[in-house]
C-alpha cells in the first residue's frame, strides 16, 4: 500500500498514518519528496482495506500494491486449477460446452433440447427454473417442477445440470438436483448468497456482474472460495457500455487478463455478451481463441416462441454448426473439445 | 410496440407477427414501406414484453412505445406522491435530510452521531448493521445488536431509522426495529428481495443500481409497488462511468428525468455519488436545485477512524454547515427544509 | 512517480529503473518489500511521462503522484483566475450567461434571437457557423457569412460573440469577428488545433470531450495555456455513459472537482449535457448550486424549425424564466448574475 | 422513421408533423392508438435527420428505421468490398498484418523494425510521424523527416506504409510518401479532416473513436466515401468503459456487427485495444476468429526505450510468434495470411 499525503501535510499527520500502518502489522517506509510525502506500507496487505487510510487527515490518495484477493490469485496458486466434473474436466486442455434454454418451459421442451444439444456436442445442460426478470410481469420460472424435468433430461442424456440459484432459501432444495450452481450477474455482489454457496460443495459457474470490474469479480469469488468451496468457474458474459448495437459488450480482454490474475477456469457466454444469435458463433470462437476454458450458450428448438431470451438463442442446427467451428479454433490454439462417446459432432 | 421487419421479409413472416400481436390482445397496424414493413401493435402493452417478438423470423427490431412499468409511472398517477413518515413528509414542499454513519460500530458511536446529526438538522437517522462489503475480509456489520443501539438512539433523539436490508431472511426481524428499509444498489435487481419487501408495509428508500438505467430502476421499483407497498422513495446514488476522479458519477439529470416519469419522491445521496466528503456539500446543493425531494448523507464523528466509508463521511460540523447551505438553495427553488422544534439549524 | 516492480523482479531490472529515474533528473527511493519492490521517483515530475517506465522489464505498474499538467493546476496558481471579458467578468462572484442558437441560420434569425436573449438576461451570444455534424448529409453552417450576421447582432445588442472554431485554417479569419473561441467536445484532443489556438490571444470556452476524463481535459487545456493563451474557461457538457434517457450524462461532480484541481473558471452547458429542453433549467440551477462560474445554453425562437438541436433549445420565454430561477440559486450560494444595465431580468 | 407523439397530443400537432413528413418527400402513415399516436414516415429516409422532427410540439420520440448512412451500408453494396493494396488484398480471403512502431524515432530504428516485422510476417509497415499526445510536454513526432526514413524502409523491404494524418495541412505533403492514411481515434469526428481525406484517393485505415458507437463510426466513414474515396478500412481499437484492468476494452462484438452492417473490411488493433503487450496475441487471435479481415499491431525492437507506447509494443520475437498463432486461427476459420515470397513465417 502507498499512502500519498497532500502537499504540505504537517509532520503530525504523517506520524498518525505511520502509527496506523504499524497498528495493521505492516512496516512503514516514508519518502519525503519535494512537494509531498509518500508512505509505503509493506507486509502482507491482502486483508488490509485501503479505506482504512483514506479518511486520515492529510491523506490525498491510497494505492494498493498487493491484490485485495488472495485465494483466487495466481500468486497464491500458481498452476491452473483443473476441476473434474461429471463427464468432463475444465481448466485443462479440454474445452467443455454447456448449452440449453434460458428457461425450462415444460417437460417436453427441456427433454427435446437436452437431446438436441447432446447430439450437437454439448457436455452439460443449462436451464433456468428461477428467472431474474427485469419486469415483475414477466414469466418467473417453473421452480422445483422445472428441476424435476431437468433431472429426467439428465437421466436420458447423461448431461450434468447447470442451474442458476437466486436465493439462499433455494440452496438446500437445489443441491439435491443440480450438478453446478450458476450464480447470475445480478447477484455477483449478493454477499449473503455468495457466503451460503461457499458453504456448499457444489461447483459454481460464477458470472461477472454487468458493471463489475475484473478485480471486483475476483474479490466476490473470494467469498465463495474462502468458505471452502473452491470449484469456482469464472464467466465473462458481457459488460454494460455506451454501445447499443449489442445487448452487452463482450470484454474479450477479460479472458487473457483473468488467465493472468487467477488460476480459476474462465468460461465465455456469447449469448448474453452479444444478445443476438447472429453474433454468438463469432464471439464463441473469439473466446476460445483468446484462451477461454469453456463456453456456455443458449439453445432453443423454437427461438421465436421461447418464453425468454429467444433473440439470443441458437437453434439446434446453428448450435451444432457453432460447435464444429469452435472445434477447429480450439485445435488451432492447441486445445480440444471434450471427447465424448455420445456426441455426433 | 413497433415491430420493424427486415427489408424483404416475406408475407408469411409478417402474418406470423400479426397473429402473435392479436394473440397478445393488441391490434396490429402494418405499414408497408418501400424498403421494409413496420407493424404497429396498439393497446395496453405495459405487460407485453418486447422480447416476445424479437426472435420471430424476419423481425429486425422491436421498439416499445408504452413504458414497461405502470404503477410507478406518472401517467398512471399524475400527482406527486407525498408520504407521511414519522415527523416529516416527503414528496411535497418539505425536503427531509437523512444522516448518519455508514456502519453502526458501537452503542456509544451511534448515540453520539444521532445526537450530532439531530443538532445539525437531520430528520432521520441512517446506519448500516448488515454491510455489503466488496471484500469478504472486511467488517460485515453488528447485526441485530446494532439495531438495538439504533432504537436507543431513536428514543433519545426522536429520529426515525433508515436501515439497509440485505436478505429476505432479515426482513421479519428488522420490521420490528426500523422505520424505513433501505434497498441497496447492489440489490436493485435482487428480485426475490424486492418481492419480499413488497409484501411488507415498511416504506422503502430504493437505491439505483450502479449500472442500472432509469427505466430499469422504475421497473424494479414496480416489483415492490405491485406487492402493495406503495411508499417507495427513489434514490440516485451515482452511476459507474469511465471517470475515476470520483468514486461514482452523480447522474444529476436523473433527478428531473425521474420527476417527469414518476410520481414517486426522489432522493439524492451525494456521499456515495461522489465518494469524497470534499464534494458532498456541492452535490447536495445541486440535487436540491435540480428538484430532489430529500437528501441522504453519511456523517461520522471521526471519519479517520470510521470502519467503513470514512473518506466520504462528513464531520458533524461539516454536516451542519451543509444543512445551512442546502436550506438556502431549497428556499431559492421554493422548497423548505423540514421545520422541526428540535433542530438548531 | 511510484514504479511498482513485479514480485521477484531481479536486482538488475531494479537498477535499470533507478538509472532511468536519475537520467530524468529525479531522485530514486527504492522500498524493498516482502513481495515486491517499489521505487519512488521524487522531484519535479510534471513533464516526465509515466509511460517512460511502463515498458521496462520487471515493471508491473507506474503510478503518478504529481499531476501531469502544471499551468492549469491550482497548485501552480492558487487563486481563482478571473477573466475580464467584454461587459462582464468570469471566475469571480459574477455568473455570466451565454445564450444563442446552435446554428446561425439566417440574418433575421440571429438578430431576433440576439435581441431575445439579451432581454432574457444573457451576457454573451453564442452561435455556430461551422457545424460538426455526425452525418455528412446534414447542414454544415453558413461560414463567414454567418459571422457577419453575428457581428451585426453584436452591434445591435452589445453582446460579445462566442463561436466554435473547428479547424486551424479558420482561426485567422475568425479572429477578426469573434470575442471568444469555442473549442468543441469532438476537438478536445485535436492537438494541432489546440496549439494553434494557444498562439492566439482570444479567450477560449473549452469543452470537455464526451469521453474525456477530467485529467485529460486539464492536460488538453495545457496545450493552449502553454502557448501563452491563458484565458481558458472549462466547460462541462456531459459525458457518454450507458444511460440513454438523456443525450449525455451531466457530470455534476466535475464542477467541484475542477474547482479543486484548477484555478480556471468552470462553465456548465445543460443544453448538451441533457439534450432535452425539458431538463435544461433544472441542470442549469444544479450547476450553479454546485459552484459553476457560468452557464451556456441554446435558445431558438422556433425550436420546432431549428436546423439543428431544436430538441434541446429553449424558447426565449423559457430562457427568461430559467434566468430568473438561476438568479435565485446564485444568490443562495453567495454569487450573483452579471449586473447589466440592459437586461430586463 | 417513426414519430411517436405524446399521449394526448392534439390533432393540430399531429397534422404539423404530417405536413413536415410530406415536405421531406416521405409518405406519412399515422396509427391512432389508444394512448398515443404514432406516425410512420416511409420512403428514402437516409438523408433525413431525425432531429428535424424531435423538436416539433407534441413529439415524444423519433426512431429511425433506415440507417443514417448509405454508401457504407451492406444494403447499398451487398458484396464484401475487397481492396487491392500494394502487395496484398484486404476484405477477401487473405488477412494482412500491419506492424511497426508507434513513433518513428530515428532512421536506424525504423529501418531495423521494418526489416524485423517483414521477417516476422508483416505485409505493411506502420509508424507515426505526427503524434497525438495527451500531454503537450511529450514527444510530438519527427514530421516529414520521419516520412523520408519510412520511404527508405519501404525501399528496402517492399512493405507499403501506413501513417497517421492529423491535420488537413499535412495531407498534400503526406500523399507523396504514404500508401495508406491512418485516421486516428481522436479525429474520428474531425469532420474537416474527414472531408479533406475524402477528396484524396489514398486508402484509409479508419479508427473508431474511443467512445464512438458503431453507427457513428459508419456515419463518419460516410464523410470520406461520399467524397469519392471508397477504400476505407474500419478499425476496432477498443472503447472506453469503466474497466481499468486494460487501457481500453476491445469491443469484439463490433467485428461481427460491422461485418453484418457494412461491406467495408474490418481490422483489429489489439495493441491499443488492450494497451499491454501481454494480451495482444490473445486478442489478435480473437479478432481473426471473430471474422476480422486484418490486424494492426505495434512492434518495437526495444520496448523499454520506446519513446511512446512501449508497454503495448511487441518485441520482434513476440510478433513473429503471434503471427504463427494467428495463422493457425485464420486457417481454422477458412482464411489465410497473405502469401508473400519474402516473409519467413
């Protein structure tokens, strides 16, 4: 931590900061410059918040040197984390593909899509049963009934289930059904929920908030990991910017940045990051080319009649075509899609 | 709703859209243009999501005409809503001031600040007991113990309590203590929480999410109002932009825009919207000049040693000075601060 | 400047940075921490770019301590700059109001508006004769002919002229006509133009770029001041954010931030910062309440038929009403509008 | 164009809008809805600005249907434009790579880099001789002397030259030296410069402004094309967002969006869009995977001592490695790098 004092800050203000640094079990290194004094605070500062110093009289600015997260950092865990999930691994050479509808709408719908994405090359089935909807008047999901249909789909296809959890009260019930919890973008800083998920041992697909920085994303993931649930996969799903040509802006830079800062696997969600099925395949390929460890996409057998997110859903045919293209790009960057005995792609 | 077809969309695609419009109990008005066809969908469209049409084959774009919210809209309720709270009203001529620390840190601290803000001109006391912290290693609040101290502060000063609720599980307990629920920016789209608050009858100070549009803010408030809890106060607390000179960017435009779109009272939070006590007073005055109906600010007797948000907290002296300045601006725009027999300002 | 080395950077990389610091006539102060080394570079660093160090092997990050601008900074020039213009001053107690149409459309139009804004309380006349238009098919301005009409308007009303200059080649000609150059948002980093304006002695109304940070704005103004043209007025005209309810987002925080960082006067342009005449008056008042030293607004006698920016133009009646409201707010913050013998407000 | 009237707008306001539509040689189609009236304006509306209607009394909102640009649009020119430049084509199957230093610093430097990028697989040489620098105290470029060195580099390597033009006054002189004009991000809406470039017949590498929408980019390119200079290559170089982990945010979505909206070739600049050489290769691959037609990157033989942009410059070795990786990705998406008899890659 570097504490930069205002020009002309008197000696007693400097001394007060130094005293606080030592109270925090750090060592102080003041540099008395021509215009102003800068005080270095050296030691294990991961757990010392910079705001402790920001309000001290005479302090102009505080800048962190060490990262404000630890367990998620590559400094703490140098090797890539590789998680073994049901039927595939993530974080190593293999690139799994998670696909399915935005919402589970009916038994018939999810069974049909599950079969279709399996044939197209998917390794896991996604589907929402509790839906975060911008409008209170929109369809809010089938709830536990939807989970029962998903379990049936898993039985028929062998695909593990990735389902969004929206509230602490849903965790216990959902744990019985799902293989991977999805933590949605709107809940990235729902700290009670993060803590509760951290107490489970269900792997987590953790989505970046739409205006969260990469650092905030890693700090929020630390809530889960510090609870002992270490199998967190980070998902770039687009951020909010001034551009309105697409629903969100895919922050493709986040892929190599995350691979540098953290050992956790990184997944890209081109359905949400573009909001338009016409652009999903291009951005899926871009994600893999940039180093992503997995892909999650929305697929619907009849996008025009999907209850939600139809515009960004691929048809099964478009999905199968995307998988073939992604496979070629994966091989060009020395990765491969998951080798499965069932998939036809 | 206007459904704009792709140039050259064939007649059967147009007909499919028209059929869906009628299924939604709206009337269709196609305009067959030179390059493309546009289909107007007329009727009560508040509850019809535009995404229903977006994925139909041949549809290029769908544009709403009517607002996607209703109960919050000024069209639905033309007069300003004026709420009577304990000791003051909001939404009319009077401008109440809510003040207090970011976090309740101890009994002594909250009792002292409560007295100080009362003397400085506050009409309600804010204080956090469950804290949404970016880092899992930061202080997370005193919980129910903190509420007990706040109640004691209310007894001594008469100031009603404004406290953030972070989880559905906290609502029942908190209802016994607090006068106004604060719904925090990070939870603006925590729909389960919104719905649960909508079932209470405790007034709500509803904060805009840091990357929420004004329209999304109004749609989210609709979750609460449609549950029957109509006393919602909207709070502009800064949005996230590229500018890093301040913690957030105060969207001052949001004040007159909200006053035009909704009948609900609008509050400004210059502490969070600037993140720096040096700028709080200027932005508080700006908010009132722009038409805000109330102010919420952070005050701490010793900002340098505040556990959280010290940098943006006013001292009691600075707070009292701000109140005097805000009073002058309020009167310049034909408003007035709350007339209280206790306040010295 | 603080140069933060990567954890584990070897001694020779540290030495290379130290050597470069000394080559730049600064003094080096290395701090050897547990995890990494930080090197302070102390001295007059205004003119040393941080990028000099950023690409050195082993450097993780470089952070400035001193500001990258000097002449514009309050540290260099502690007192507020007050400029005497024709008929009013800016930067002191008086708040001048600049008003007029987006574009000069005809002789009759500008003469009529000039008279109207004069009567409504304006102290200077704005009007564009070279128009930066997003589309090449839109009206591009009357050019020198428009300036002749403006001069005639000045003769009849006494109002000095504020006119945008868009190209180096226009400067010489325009110098004969105008009292204040406006430097438009799209040209804020047109460095050739900045330098050429710096060589004139015509005062400059300098608009912030729509995605420029406050620091970049001050650095760009330094191009003009370092040429010897010190009469620069900084104008906040809204920034680009994700919010689409208004054309731009008024960064009201920028007003007190600029007043802290620089001695130059600060002007607010609520016409561009909102893009909607319905919100101009509220934001003009907010600007003055926040500490702005002046206001510039668009006024048109027939907004519906204005060639450009009609939506954000006030009618003369609305303008006169706004001036009265702004006057009350100015007085509430111990300022006053310019006292003129002509104005009727 | 759809003109949406305010609820309750009286008949005479509707009639005034209809009269204006017909004055603009469009046909009006009013839809009289329950709450409000919408008026469709049908015909060739490319050249009719929506602002013409925005300020009419009673108008709530105006929405374009046809695009505000024409010559750049894929509707106007359905096939991909393929330009033959010196030694390669762009817009077809081949993906050219443009490489070189940010600034030409000396004769020796540019000759060495030119040779190095040639050997690494470049098809054109970039280099700046007039530099847009944020600070007036930074190196501003070698000017014409730098161009002479570049010409010498072209003679030795055969690589055509891509050089930024910053001012109208530089065009005539530069035309004698350069093969492709680069139009920089800060000048994307410098309309005088755009128009002047449109009058030349030198191909243009046209960079997106850092806060320009895709639509504004296409409208600005129309300034050049409508002057008769049709060889415009659009370049995504990152946009400004709230994320600070990278210098800019690469808008990878822009690649497929542009390929859909326009026939012009699309180039990606991962050096500026990331600002960090560590991420350039990942994003270059992503760009090609997403459909980009070319790449431009910064290369320097000694990034630590580059006068500008050292942090984002690749070494020649890193560049050659990137080219090999990009080649593999290009082939995975059925493209290929330019086949050159000189390159060793």
